[in-house]
C-alpha cells in the first residue's frame, strides 16, 4: 500500500513501512520537546534554595523513601543544608530543617509562611473549607471564630477541665471492666478524647457502647490510617490520578464524607432547637454568629463550612490524642523504672482518691516531664502540615515565590541532639533541670508554631496530663511480654506517627 504525501511530487510515493520509523521518531522528539517546555522553570524559580536534581514529571519522588520521609529529609539536609528544595511531582517544595530555620520561618516570618500548602486529597474532601485547609481571609476569620468560641466554652478555664476530669472518671470505670485481662487499648483510648470533643461540639458525651459513637470513632481511625500510607502521598504528589485511578484515597473520601454527613444531621437538629440567648456548644455559637454577621463575606456561614470545621476538630482531637495516649502506655511498659517514678510522685501529691487537676502539674515535675517527653519522643506529626508562602518572600539568601509549598521538619526540632542529649532515647530528664524542676524548651513544637499552630494545643495538653495521671493513679500497667521485647516502633510515620498494635493488662491498685 502507498500513501501520497503533501508537498512531495505526485510521482513520489512512500510505503507504510518506510513511513513508520521516521513518524515514531518525530512523535517522540516532539513529545520530549513538549515535556521540556512544560518542565522549564518559571523565571522566579531559579532563586529557590538548592536541592537534588528533579526528574521531569516525577520530580524527586523516586529519590525519597516514602516509608521513612523523615530520614530522607535528614539525609538531604546533610548535603544541601537547613533550607533546600524538593519536587514532589512537578511542584517545588521548600524544606526547612532544624530549629533555627523552622523558628525563623514560622515565628519571625509568621505572616509570610502562614498559608496552607495544597494537599489535593484534603482539598477534594474539604473543598477549601474548615480550619485546617481554608486559605486567606476565610481561614483568618475561621480561625478567629474557632479560638474565641473555644475560649467562650471554657478552653483554658475550669469549665473544660471539669469535662476532662469527668471523662477521666468514665475512662477508669471502663478500664475496670476489663478486670485485669489483656485488652487492646486502641478503642478505649479513642473514646475518652472523642467524648471531650463531643461535649464541646454538641454538648453531650456518649456511652462507650453507643452505635453512633462507635461508628464515628471507627471512621476517624480509618481516615488517620489511610492518611499515613505511602499510596495516599502518591495521589497528593500526582493529583491528576485522583479522579481516574482506584486507590485508598477514595476510601478516605468515603469515611470523611460519612463523618461530615453525621455532623450535618447534628447541625440541622441544632438549627431546630436553637436559642440565640443561650448558646450550648460550638455549633450554637456558629449558628448565632451566622445570624448576627450574615453580611460578613470573610466568613463562610454555610452548613457545609460548619460541618467541615467540626470534622477537622474531631479528627485532630480524637485520633491524635488516642495515638499519643497509646504510645505513652507502650513507653511506660517498656521503661517500668520511669513508670515507678511517676506513680511514686502521684502517690505523694495526690494519694489514692483525689482526682488530679491542672494545678497539680506545678507540684508534679517528673510526671509533667514524662508527658512532654512522650510528645517529643513519638514525634506525632514529623513533617507538620504543609505550609505555603502568602507572598513573594526573601528568606535568607533565597527568593521564594508566592504560592510555593513549604515543609517544616518538626522531627529535626524535637530530636535536636544539642537541645535533647540522646534524642532517640525516651528520657523525661530532657525536661528537667539539675534540681529536678520542670524545664521548658523552645524546641518543644509537637503542635507546630506560629500562626498555623494547632488551635487545640491547650486542650490536648490538659487531656494528656489528666488522662495519663488518672490512669496511673488507679492502675498498674502489666505487659504481656518482657519489657526489653516490647516493640515501640511505629507502624507508620508518613502524615502522622501511628503506634503499633499491642495488648496490656490494667491491674487496679
């Protein structure tokens, strides 16, 4: 068969076989040139910090161990310094490693680094709403409302502390039901912080056997587990795959939507029973302010926005606390000499029957140091939530264009060997001075720092101290194996550090 080719004399013919080779070469060459054209850096990108050479499309993705991003970032910092650039896919991300760089960006340049980096799966789930993933004026108004409302509901006051103390008593009652038999603490340790959030969001707590409550906790747990898988990070790096490829991101979106749907029902119930003169909880405060500031364009007063706000609070306030509590139990079994010191201090200050309160923390430096050391050691959010610069920013000797993502390594701060000698060791003395008094540290950033710092830091700190102190006041922790054989390595340390599954016995004292 022959083909006539335009621009070639009529008596000239080319066979199909002869055309095939040059045509493929031409297509491949044009594709390569197009790829280079699309990949070429924009004028401002040339002043970004140094970093490993990225591949087209993949960036540095193949050079990063997705099962241990923390170590990969540490290795890169040894080559390129505390400020360098990685490409997750085609987009550059400036990485800050070490206390000085992180503190300088998040605190000294707080406004410039206060943007939220784009995480495609979360953007698809939240539609840019809520506390964690909103941006610009919507974020500022949402955060302002959230902080003020939590204060109105007793954050940092006796009101919230009483709720936490009451929940600690319910937790003790539930643990006593195990009668000293081996049990997996994951569910129980999730119930207590979830109930505290429930009491803030819609006034009431749940029985630990309530079906809606169990479903809520299960969906929250699944969201956190999926977020910490390598596959989830792949879809964030290559968002074009989101709508066309199967993967656990779709399971995440399903669980997230289930939580949001349940909360939307609660919001509708609140709308029907709302008394503007007597706000009961977080949802009521939002609905009342919606009536008062209906014309305020900076705040998105929709049911959808409120539902995603409280979904943020549930996920952040339930699973992160649950993981920290479980890690604490695991570490306390691994190092029984530390547990003995804590329980000795509890006995001296509280005795057997008086419930702990936050004022006791001043008189319990070792227990306070233990709680802080748990948070430092486990490094719950190793790479923080992704930030973004809100304007063209000159940082040190580099130029970071507006909209560039910024990754801040909290691991490099919490495990700094100058501030915390032997940082890979679990040792409460990291937070004690030579006289045994509690010692604060500027390097203690488990909740991040600056304008995007976790709004629930005060509540989380209160819960950790009161829950752990109450548990150790009422129970001996019995391991099912020799302490030296206890595995304290996390099963995941991607988005969040998740403790391994384990069992223990709560022996009443």
